[in-house]
């Protein structure tokens, strides 16, 4: 456990190992992953938000599904995401997958 203000080096010495260096998370500018600009996912309400507040701040859902199971789980569909509620509190927001377009599609063809 690290105490406030304790260094990673001091913590590593406590366990007899050197700290692991941070991993690089950015791709090189020439990599295909960075060549296409991906739109940011839509803003969704935070977990724990009430149904009333979601409706007030994000508007009427496109569709409301009936509650299912015990505890009751309700799904609201918005154009860009789906919200799942337990009783009247938001427990999960799902943004459907929007994969990047396939580059070099012609190279994926299977020879016949």
C-alpha cells in the first residue's frame, strides 16, 4: 500500500522489486490506427442518475422497454446509446460499437 507522498521507488524497495515503467499508449503518426480520425463517443449520463433526471437532462428516450426480472431492469433507447436502470437508478450506459472503416478492403478478399 502506498501512503500519500510515498514514491514508487520506496514502494518497490519494500517488495524487493523495481517499479514497472509506464507503457506507451500512443501509436506512431504513420500507423493506420491514427490515420483515421474517430469521432468521440456521445456523452452519457453518469451511473446512479435517476430516471427523472435523465429524462430532464437528456430528453425523452426514443423507446422505453418494460422492466424485466427481479430487481427490475429497465432499458431506455436513445439514438446514440442505451441506458439500463435498476429500479429508478442508472446502472449502465451502452454505446453500440462503431468500428473504424476497414482500410485496404481489397486485400481482404479470399482467393478462389
